[in-house]
C-alpha cells in the first residue's frame, strides 16, 4: 500500500469516527501542527485527542472532495471540511450554522507506514464568518 492510500484511508477513518484505526496510523512520537489554531500534538495520543475534538465542535464533521498528491514519503491532501457547528467552537458557543472551508494537510510517513509528522493549514476567518462570529472583511 502506498502513502497516498494511507492518507486516503486515514480520512475515511475520520469520517467513520474509527479512532482506534486512526491511532495506528501515527508513530508514537508524531508531531502534528494545526496552524489554524496554533496547536501541536506531540504524540499519537495527543493526535487522537485532537482528532476527536473536531466532532465535538461539528458532530457531523466530514472530510470531502479530497485530492491527494504523492511526494514519496510525504503526501499532500487538499480537501473541504464540512459540518454543522453544534458544539463550542473554541471560546464561542454553538451557532447551529453549516460550515464549509478548504484545508491543506501534509503528512510524512516512515518505512512502517505510520505518519511521523503532519501540518494542517486552513483559514480560521472563513470558519468564524460562516459561524456568524465575525463579519466578512470588505471586498477589495
């Protein structure tokens, strides 16, 4: 199995909430940075806890419309996150709004097929505007 297949399967496991399967995808000492929230997980357990936090904010959170790129031991996924904000979003209460935003995830894999490093990039302002917590900036 190639690394792109592993990346795809991890996203499918997230959509199914198969936390046990996902935990096996990460090296014990994985380092994963969520740049949108400025949070870094530094172990497989912290990574699993971080993943579980998304459905607490958006119980129907899904990874959709993914495109995967193969760069050897590194893979890149560009996808859309979707979900209904029915739980607290950081310091904000649930808005009940339906959210949809673009993300880019980069994973680096070891020889055993486990992710050792990851980074996630997305625009948090898009989420906050859609949830109704801030106004969209004026268009230029």
